[in-house]
């Protein structure tokens, strides 16, 4: 019985390491956007460039869009700027 309990405790303690959310492979990426005289620089920490790029593009769109509605042509311009960051 003691052996069974010891095995259960050991198995639980080993599996708890898998639940850790620590991501040692995250890297910081920098993105720069320019539109009509405004410049936006964003730094994103992520596990991959694609993940950081997606987050930065969403923040870029929110920044240049503002709080109100925008026209279709302005929205397309914002999308173009946010999809093509400068280095």
C-alpha cells in the first residue's frame, strides 16, 4: 500500500512539470509602422516571428483606426501599412 501511494505521489509530481506555462524560447521582435506622418514602434515577445507579427499587426490596426469608423479606402490603407512593417 505504501508503495502504491509513493508511486502515485511521484507520478503526480512529475506530471506537474508539464503544466508549467514557462516559455523559455520566447524572443522579442520589433516592428515599425509609418502612415501619414505617424510612426508606431511595437515590441512583441513571442515563441515565433509569425505569432509576434500577428499581434503587432492587430495592435497596429487598432492604433491607426482609432475609436470611430473609417472609410473603406482608409481601412484598406491601414491594412496595407500593418501587413508590411518596416524594419
